[in-house]
C-alpha cells in the first residue's frame, strides 16, 4: 500500500546545543503532493523546520517520519538514500563557483550515476525551461542574482524530487523573477506531484498564490488555508516567456521515466 503521508512530525522539539528550544511539541502530517508556504518572523524557526525535514538537524525529542519511515535512528547511509528523494533550494543559491552552470545542474545526476548522454539532454532541457540555455558554459558568478537562483532551482528540478524544500528563494528577487520561480514550483507540483514547502516573508506572494500556510510563532506551528490551485494570470500579465510549462514538464517526465527504465 502506497504511503500517502510525505512528512509527519509527532511532538517534535528542536534546539541547538544547550540553547532554549526553537520549536516545541510540533505535530503535523503533510500528504504527498501538497504545496505549503512556511511563514513566521525572522528567527521563529523556519529554517530549523526545513533542516529537520531534510535531516540536517536531529530533533531533541519527538518522532519524524518521511515517506512512512521513522528517521530518528537512521544511519548516515540510510539518510543519504532518503535525501535522494528530496531537494532543497536556499536563498543564497549555494552554487559551486569552480563549476559551470551546466556542471552545477548536472551534479546531482552524476552523483546518481546517470549516463553522460542522458545528462547532457536533461540539463539542456531544464536550462531552457528556466530561461538560461545560453548560459550553460558560464560561471555562476557572472550571472545576476535572479539567474543564479534559477540555476539552483534547475538543479533541484533535475532530480525530480518527491519533496522540495525552498528556504526563502524569492527573498532577494524582484517581483518578475519571484513570479518566474513561483511558476516553476507550481508546475513542478502539478506535473511531478512534488510535495513543496516554501518559506517566505512575502505577504504579497502568499496573497497571490492561495496555498495553505504553515505559521511558526512562539516555538509552535499552526495551519491556515486550504489546498486550492492559484487562478491563472491573464495572458497580458504573465511574466514567463519560456516554453509552455505543461508541454515541457510532460516531456521532461518522459525523460525521467526513460532514465528510470535504463
């Protein structure tokens, strides 16, 4: 029977060293394919929650389940295998400056042992989708902040993760680039069924895209809103000028199926 819950917390608390708890008695279940904003004041614990999910930090108490498996006592190798189903996008991009844009995006596939011929095809398609096809050979440092963030999103998309965590990815971007990123995330959620948690301070973003919100306040969390798809923008107001999202993601999904069957 397929596990329908992607992420489950039961009475989870988190602290760093001997400091007071940042999160206290956090309990929730997030189903596969959900899209949530994560909000709260600076220092409230948004990044800590994402780190707990991605297994970069262990809870001081409570149980965390990912894909139905309790993670608390997992070995390093078990956690590494679990992370192959997840991707994380940071606000600071986290690109490797000694590698080209192409090699940054290709890195997760190379780690997984995907043949270079397929890597070349997939990376080219993903870079075209994020509007950076002509920058494949560029150094990330030569790109603007918005372009670098799109490279980091391309690197996350390329592995077709079951869970995508995004830590304020639009925080340093203007409205146009923030809209482009949201289009990428929404299509990823729709076409791949990726479970997405996107941390943001932007009330405008949350008001525009009516996804449920996880609020962190006073060390605890609460939920608001229901799962509803955002209304499509009128053609005259759309920012994205790249390939049609649905056609592209259908094609990319077939490419991933091809990799899985190779």
